[in-house]
């Protein structure tokens, strides 16, 4: 045996301490995942980090907690949380998460037995998994990659500490003489970089193995899959609700966060300025717009995994591709769509609130998690189809009506709400003046011409600005602004356009959503940020029976980067910043992991099959060519030159073999030199002779005799043992020969 | 019975110990790497004899958890859950791989003292050696069994064994009865690395050892007449005389002048000369166990104990000349080995049906034994009562 290792061996107490501290670290890692579910957990997390962190720095603190407190802690938590469950009805998930968090804290603070360690690991795993499932965030990938090695280290240490006769004693006694300085030096002494490297390699192998299992795990048709629990949230951006006030959309534009991402399948022409339609508001309230009650009454709750959006007969120029949306939670219940999609599809069954009349789709409840859906066969049209609106709107006149206040119900029904204008003499007079100025007295202008004229009138008087001022005075706010020369934001432009058009007899409705977005230069997808929030108008063209999109906001509304893009010749901004790179990782996560399904599995399998086929074909061709060249070489007449060539080839092969052997021997020699021992010589004259003599001992039954046993054992040690353990060889062999001779 | 913590020591058995051959998990039985690889692949499919892998409680929890998460993953089509499931399954695979690596290159053997004594605590040693070149060995449990004493022990390897290192695990064991005791490593198991799977190897190593009779106290007052009649008889045993009777290993405290330098040079370790002590006050022990007198039972055990104790005491006081058991020849006791052989015989002594002839203990220095009242044993010297046990 070689000299004893100088690496420190941690004793059971130290292993127990390390295990306990690692368990605390695991708690911190797990609790860190909660804010990804809901930011409201942040304070709880900070409190836990503070408490657990303090205890980790001063591990003897829990010894000051009375034993009674530990005994009642778990029942108390359970009672508290049962109360929480009752009070939080019908929500199950939030109190459950709170319960798990509390139990984790109790376990993290207490000195743990083996069973409690396993409980802690389970609780932490639960938190990480629930956070991952609810948030579907890329952070989960990092969290699980951090969690897994630490959890395994805890389990490893649990196994080691369990390998002793007195685990309970260790648990009690361990902390009385704990000193960080000594513990650090012991851990440092036990540290072995080579072993750490090996563990790192093992973990990499584990990750690859997991990826492999994930990829090959059979997937089935997911149409009937049940949605996982969703954590409901009441926070949504006010600009995308069914009732907005002027300024709500502009407020969203202050935020630079990505609202959603859109991935286009191959073959789709990328629109330069797509309009992402979310909410349609048909009723003017004086302070803003809202969806009328009659329009809302057309909402239908449907549960399915695919929803038909528009019939094929009325569509032209559809595109066969798919638009995949990765829609961040807490933005709005309303789902952004683009153009005229044929079908809206989810990966699993979903309950959706659809409104065929307004061509809207909304989740039945707002969640904090990312929502994934696809639009199929999208026609990039700048209009929406009128769904029987012409029957009501044909030859209809504007209605001067304004609800008493923002919350009072209207007496008008959709689509007549799209012709409602502010009532009152002042307002009617102002509208009359504006319409006269726009149309110059012309009646029954075609909708496109009227639109052009009104846009020209608005743009002549108003510039775009996020900061706008509405002049004081009598009458409707929008009309006061329209008649002024003040700059305005998209809501003022859209709102003014809508009521002026209505006054002129053209039904209009306000649409809020997003416009444009940046094109991620790394992974080729749209990134739509909150700053791209926008409001525009849909004007009903009674000739075509379509709601035609009109964006009254001048081009200056577009964000600075879009301006830059326009100046450089392309209207779509291609983002190649570091932020875009980091964002592209998120989309990769969504594409490759979160949305991985049987179809992608099949693609991977086909890709492997193709690669294998092409590789085998290439190999066959190469082997055939090689065989032919060898045959040709041997068939050709042998002259001196060819002999030299053959000799050269043979020499090169021989040199290669010798070199390879030399490398192997060199590494063996290096290893032996490092170990400080000579290598074991398996065949030597000593071993052979000892083997022969031992055989004779066995033949004569001498090995059974007690007095011969040591000699026989020595012979066997020489025959099979390590050289370092050999007894004096010559003496043993001579003695064995003498004994044999005497017997 | 208790164990003491494993200590890392070179695996070199002391000369007074018996060691078994090394045992290993049997992963590599061939010299050829290819054959070994094939063997391992076969073992992945066909479990080797004695090898067993079962889930622990936490392993069962993990399996149930995996089933639960798998079920949830398929029902909800959540790829996050599929990732967790993949991680759990691969950690199970990794656990099996690491467990295999932990056993690989680990070998163990029994190392026992040559003799046990009933009632005395003795150490049963397991030498654990790690012949791996890189990885340490951790967390093994050895199952030990003493058949005759019906004692068993689960002995943990508490500290790691580094590559090319060994350590010794000690079971402090107290044999209860004299006779042949069989100490066996019934098998070993490990839950390494994560405690999910318990891999056990039922590889048996046995070693038989003789358990000498229990030492008991006795009264012995030899009649003064005895020595007067034994003038001229001497005990030839280690002492300070001139006749060389044995060579033995050096022990701490031995005088340097007794080192046999030639033998030491030849054997490359210090050897001590043992020379015969010139002693004229010596006894011969004669033990006769006819079944007509001695029945197997407590009194017979007491006989064996008192004979053994007297033999040792007389030997130490250099007063033991020879021993005789039943019909056997009189064996001169000159050295410690002779005494040990006699104690070995005592370990297995049983009442005999008939004796060929009764020894004529003509010598007045022959010690004989007869049953006394109750469980007592009477000691006689030259036929004269000289003590009780």
C-alpha cells in the first residue's frame, strides 16, 4: 500500500454539520423560486433568507430554542395553514405554497434526523417544481440545475452520516463545540480538486442523461391533457382591459419589459409593422372607451384545444404557416392576435372566452404564467370581417348619447354603440364644425376617402407626443383636444378619430393592443415590448362590410428604435443587442423545452435517421473507393518505386503503432511515478516458484496443517499479493522447500 | 458487544493473526479487459449470484414520486414535469452507477486472532482495501456472524477509504463457549451514494477459530512433599537457560541481548531467542475425561476451564513440564506454541466413552482432577488433594 493520504477525513460530527448547512443552502435555493410564481412572495422570501441565513452563519442558535417550541412547531404550522386554506377558499394553490414554505423553514431551522432531511429535500423539490410549472420561466432551468447537485450532496451526506452507529448522539452533540474557522479549515483540508472535477463531469453526464431521457420519453396526443393548476392573479395592465381611460395605454408604454414573443414558422412573410389586436372597445364614456354590455353578452366560454376564428370562404391570400405566441402572464386576459387567423390552437385543452362578433379571445382567468398558443393560416389583412353588422348599420345615423358616468349602463346595443357621439349642444356644434372642416360639406364620401381626409385634418393640427395637454373649456374632452393644436398620444388620436368619424356617419370602434415590435436578430422572432402598446381604430366600410383598420396616430408614435430602423431603410428594427441575445435564450427554452411535443420528437428521430443514412452511405462509398484503390494497387505491376511506396506505408503504420504503444507506456510510467510505487509485475520467477511450491503443499495436504498455515499463506502472498506485502522471498521459498523435503 | 471506529492502517496482518483471502464483488474475474467488459454487460442483465439491489424507503418514495410526477406530466402535458421526471430517473441511474463504482475495486478479508477465549473480549477485524486508482470507497456495512455464539453484528465503514489505502473495522466480540467458533462475513451492503438503492453482496467469508475455555479462579496448594519427591525433573520452557528452544518475533520490552541477529538479518525483522529455563520445580498435568465420571455440562466446562487456567499459570511460573489428555502421549511443554496446542485441545475436549488404560501417575508432581460436590472440581497432586475450583 502506498503512503496514507494527506487529505483530511471528516468525522461523523463534521459530516453531520456539513449536511445540516447544505440543507440550509438548499432551502435558500428553493425559496428563491417563489418570486417567479408571484412577485408578492418577495417579502416572504426576503424574510426567510434573513432567518435561515442568520441561522446558517450562527448554527448553534437553534440550540437556544426550547424543545417544546420544536414539538409544537409542526402542528402549529398545520393548524395555521388549515385556517389559511379555509380562508382562501376556493383557491388551493396559494395556501398550499404558503404551507410548504412554512414547513420548509421549520425543517431548515431544526437539527434534522435522516427522515427530516429527506422531508426537507422533498419540500424543496416541491417548491422548485411548482414554481417551474406555474411560471414556465427559463429561470426554472437554472434553478433545477442548481437545486439538483445541492440536493444530491445533501442526500449523499445523509447516506454517509447514516453509516454510523450513533446518529442521534451526533445530532445532539455536534453543535456544542462548533467553530466556523476550524470547520472551514477541515473542509478545505478534505477538498480534492480532482474529485470535484470528477463530480462535475458526473453532473454534466447526469444533465445529458436527463436531456436524453426527456427527448426520448414517449409523448402522446395532448388534446385531452388537463391544464395544471394555475395561480390566478388580479394584476393586469389596465390598458388592456375592457374599459380604459385616456392615458392607460400611454402608461403601459413607460414599461420596457417584453409583453410577448411571436415565433413564425418557415415560409411566412414577415410583416414589417404588424398590428397585434387585443381588445375592442365600442362604447365611448367621455373619459375613455369600454366594451358595451351588449357586446360582452356575445362572449362564450368554450373549452377545447383549438378554436375556429374565421371561415375560409371569406378569406384570401392565407398563409399556411403558424404564428406561435409566447404571451407573458399578468398582461391581460385578452390574447393578442394578428390579421385574420383561421384557427387558434393551444397545446392542451383550455377554457377560452371568445367573442365572434368582435373577433376577440380571452383567457377565462388571468394567470401569472406564460401562455402559449398558435395562430394557423393567418391572412395578413388590415380589416376584420363584419359579422352581420351591415343589417343594423346600413343607413344608420350617429346617435348623440353619452352614459351618465363611466360605470352606468348604456341603452344602446352593439353595433349601434359604434355610432354613439357625445351629446349636448356644445359637443354637437363642435362635431359639426369638425366634420364640415374635414369633408368640406361633401356627403356620403367613400370610407377610404373620408379616412384620408380625416387623417390629414388630424395630422395637420396635431403632432405626436406622449405628454399631451387637453385645453380646458366646455364640452367633450376629446373634441376640445381635436379642435386645439396640442400634441397628443395614440389614445387621443384614435378616440378623436372615432367620434368624428361616427359624427360623419361612419361606425367606428377603438382597438387596443400592440404595434410593431423588434425582430430578434439571433433567433428570428418578434419581441413585442410594453412600450409598443398602442390604440387604433376600426372603421366600418359598408361597401365591403368590413371593419377596416385605421391608425390615426402619426408615425412619430413609433418608438425611437423604430425611428432608427426607418431611417436605415427598413421599417422593422432588428435587435442584435445583448438584451436580445438573452431574450433569445428564453425563446429557445420555450421552443425546445416547454413546447416540446411528439411532433418535435418525430423531427428529431427523422433527423437522426437522415444523418445516420447519409453517414452510412458516405461510409459505404468511402469503403468501396478504398477497396477499389487497394485492389488497383495490388493488381498494378510491382516496380521499385511501388515497393518503396508499400514499404513507406507499412513503415508509417508500424511507426504509428509503436508511437501509440509508447504513449500508453509513457502514461503508465507517469502514473506509477506519481503514485511512488513500482507497477505490479504479474509474472516473475518469485511468483512462479511460490505458485509451484504452494501447489505441492496442496497436493500433500500441508496447507491444512495449522503449523504450516503461515508458510502456506506467505507462499500465496508471493504468488498473488502485492510486492509491497511480500515476506522475505528467499527465506520463505527455502523454508518451503525444506519442509517439503522433510515431509 | 460493541464496535470501534474504523482506523486507516496498512493492511498488514500481525503474525499472531489468521487472515482469509481477499474477497471482492467479482466484477473483474478475467485478465482481459474485453472479457471483463462483457462480464459487466452480462451482469447488467443477469444479476450475479448473491448480488441484490433493492430500493430503500427513500428509494420507494422516489419511485412513487417519479410515478406521481410522470402521471402528472402525461396528464397535463407539462414539459417542466417531464424535465423533473427525467432528472429523477437519471439520478436513479446515476445512483446505480456510483454504487457500482463504489464497490468496484473494493476488497475485504477477515483477520482474526489465532485463538479466542470464552468470556474474554476479542477483536474480529475486517480489513477493507480500496484498490481503485482514483475514487475513494464510502459507506459500506458489513454483516458479521459468530455461529456458535449466535452473535451477529452490522459493522459500518464510517470513514472513506482513499485509493490504494486500507482500513480495519473492529468488532469487539465476546465468545460465550469454548469450542470451534466460525466467524463469517455473511455479506455487505451499501446505500451509497444517495440512499435510494440498497445494494447487497452476499459473499461469504468464513474463518474457524478455536475458543479456549473460560478462565476461572481456583485454589491450588501443592503439598510440600511433592517437590521433594520430584527432584531432578525439569521443565523445558522459555527462560534464562542456555538451550535454544524457539525463535519468535520481537516484542516491545524484550531485552536486546536476546535478539538473534543472524535470524533477524535473514528474515529482515527482529527475532528473539527463547532458551530453556532450568527449573526443577515442575508439574505434569493429566486430564482424564471418562464419560463414567464426567458428564457434558457445567461441571465438565469447569474442568476444562480450570485445566486451561492452571496450565497457563504454571507455564508462566515456569512450572509446567508436560500435559496428557486421556489416552494421549505425554506432551512436553517447552514453548508457548506447545501450551497453545494444549489449550486448542482443551477447546474441543469432550468426555470419552472409555479409556484404554488409566495413567499410572506415579510421579508425585502429576496434577489430576476429579469431580467434587456440586459443580466443583477437585485438584490433586500425586493423588493428594491440593486444591479446588
